[in-house]
């Protein structure tokens, strides 16, 4: 499995000929919008035009996942779970935020997208199940801040955690930097890498490791 980051909460996760992109964003963000073919797109808040930007991805065969439910796409299994996000993104009074449990290459990923909660509920924890790799927002404001993110990491106890949705160069949104999250995780000296490549055997071990990625250009 290879994981690369475009910025905010947008990643490309690839396994052989299968790939999925999460939370594609528009160029209005100030960042380079994700491009290229993909089998599936996972969107954590279908009420936000800012994040619901799929025009430059895939084709008419690309499978769009943007709500709670269970989805099978080739060798990809996704479970969408209702969650709470920024109230300003509610549409017609409904919170359209979802978080996802993704099974790919016999590894279990937790994608928390645009989550804005102090902690996960018992039902959300049960629905997510055991998580090997957790993608968690840490930038505060419209998503979880560092303290909330650490609480959630401790609830799930993943083998690897990848912080996302924080301040970066060129971004027009105002978010917190990733530094506080890294400090609270005891990972202040972790170095960013371009891509995260891992196999099932890399999941051995009991401690949670932080993986910091540099955005693709």
C-alpha cells in the first residue's frame, strides 16, 4: 500500500491497480487540486462544495462514496458512519458529515475527514472497529484540534496515525499548525516523508507511530 497526501484531508491510497482518493478539494483552497484517475472517491462532508470536488478525478466509472452505509468497490470495502462536523456545513439543517472504515489489502484504515467532535461515541468506535492506520484532522477551527485528535487516537489505538487538515503553505484557510499535535503525541522530531509505503507485516508492534507527509505538487 502506498499513501500520498495532496493537502487538507485529501490522500491517494493505492494498492496495485486499485486506488482511492479522499476529500478532493478545489483550487479555491489555494492548493493544487488533486488530479488523475482513481477507482473511488471518499467524501467526508457532501454538503461542502469546497471539498466535494471530483471533476478532475477519474471518469464516469469512478465510484463516489459520500454518505453512511456499506460499499464494495473491487477489492475495497468501505463503511461510512454518521458523525458531527462544522455546523456551518450543515445543509437544510442536516449534518452531512461521515467518517469511514476502509479495508484495503487486508489492512484497516480509519478516515475521519472533516470530523469535529471532542471524542468518538461508543457506537462510532464499534462501527469503526480495530484500526491499523488512522487519518485524523488536527487543525482546529472547523475540524478537531490537537487535543481532540489525541483523545481520539487514544480511543482507537492505531498502529500508525497520519495527521491531516492543518495549516500549510499556500492554504487560504486559517488552521492550526501540526506542531501541537506532534508535541502531544511525543513526535515533535518526526520528519516528513513524501510517500508512506507499508505492508501487512509493518503493522506488528503495539505502540502508535506518527507518520508526517509532505503534500504532492
